């Protein structure tokens, strides 16, 4: 992987992890456009690096929330922080189950299947459009809501389905307050990302060569900085009900991906 590829793919991951346009889908499209032969060999290491960068950027943006959650948890009481953490754990269950039982099937959907990504982006666009039209009833996140949002997160493991788009849209369609929807959506993914990183490291499948160090550092920094900007921006967009613009974007990219994959 060249430095240029590392910067581009790092920025793509950092932006699309938070913006509701599917990070996995865009990485598939970007990889196809770059046409790099070295990328598949480095993909697992690259995934670990950039996902750690985006998880860290989430923690930085929500540092006050994370500090409050940790403080509340270590009080070992049945308080608001403990309930929120339990809801996060509940929301993780569907994705963990799907990831463990269907890992091989999911992996087969990656690797240049641009047409499939295009159709999934159209589904993401529909979700965002419906969410933008939904009324905000100001409801908090309940345990039932957490399970439903978790199912949406599990479905978003498909390339082209935006995780943030699916979880935030589902939350808003359930009538959850938009600020709470964005907060829950971004915080719920941090332990899942860290768990996946741990699993990948322990798998023994990671390969590293000394000449990859520079490109991995560049990819990390690009993903981290882009993630900080995208996470902050996305919170504001959810509050202002601006998801329809991303819906239009996903339609355009989805159609272009389908055409490119079909005719080229």
C-alpha cells in the first residue's frame, strides 16, 4: 500500500464510519477504483488500524460521556450510567451472534462486489429518507429499543448498509430523541469495534512487515482526524434533521456503483 492509498483509504474510513454512507461500502468502491494488488494482503491489518483510529476518535468526541459512564459504573449502583451500559451490551448481542455464526458468509460479500454494494447503498438511502421524515417524540432508549437498534447494527454488517445510518435511522423511527439517538449510536459501537480488533489480533492472521509501518501510521492519522471531524459534524446534522442530503448522496453513489460494476 502506498502512502497516497493509505491517506485516501484512511480518510474514507474516518469519514464514512460516522457519516451515514457506509464505510465498508466506500472502502470496497475505493479499493476497486484504486485497483491495488497489495491491498488484499494488508486488508486485515489495515482494518484493525483504521477501526482503532475511529474508535479512538469516538472516545475523544464523547470523552465527557465516557468519563461519566465509567464513574457511574464504578459506583456499582443501579444508576443511569449502569442502565445505559447494560443497554449498550444488549445492543451488541445481535451483531456478535451474526458475526460468530455467519462470518464466512459475510466475508464472501466483500472483495469487489460493487453491484451488491450499490444496491445496499440504495437501501441505506431509503432508511435515511424515512428517518428524516419521522417525527421526534423525545423518547429515551429502552431495552426493547436497544435490541431493535442492535438488529439494525447487525444488518449493517453488510457492505453498503451504513452502520450509523441504520442505527440512527432506526432510533429516530422508533421516536427516540435525536440527541440520544446519535449518542447511543456512536457509543454502542465502541466496545464492538474494540472486541473485533481484539479478535483479529488473537486470531494470528495479522501479518506485518517493516515497510508497512509508514503507511499504517499515515492511515491511522488520516482516519483519526477525519473521524473527529465526521463524528462532530454528524451530531449536528442529526439534530438539524439533515439526513435527506445523505439519502440523495447514497442514491447517486449506489446507482453509479451498480452501473460501474455492471458495465466495467
